[in-house]
């Protein structure tokens, strides 16, 4: 993901990649998808990523990350 591009556009790209992987039978756990998304965010989201990763006691879901980004 790149700086300056809207988060909505970047989320659309991410979701398309996940859909493409599923279409070729690559299965990923929901938490893995959430971590990949957080890892792909631009540097300006560093504090957001830290809060999402380290401020939790339970597993992380892709839905939670996407909702927090929106």
C-alpha cells in the first residue's frame, strides 16, 4: 500500500487480492488476513497498527481491522 492513496482504494485492492487467492484455492485464516493487511499499511499508520496488534487479548479479525480503518 502506498502513502497518499485513499484507504478505500487500498482496501479494495487488498480484498481483490484475497478474492483472487481464494479463486485459486489458497485458503488463509481470518487472523492471517488481518495481520497481512496491517503489515501492508503505509508507515503513517504505524500507531494504528501498534494499537490493533498490541492492545488486544483476543485474536484479531479482518472485519475488525477493516471496520477500524473505515
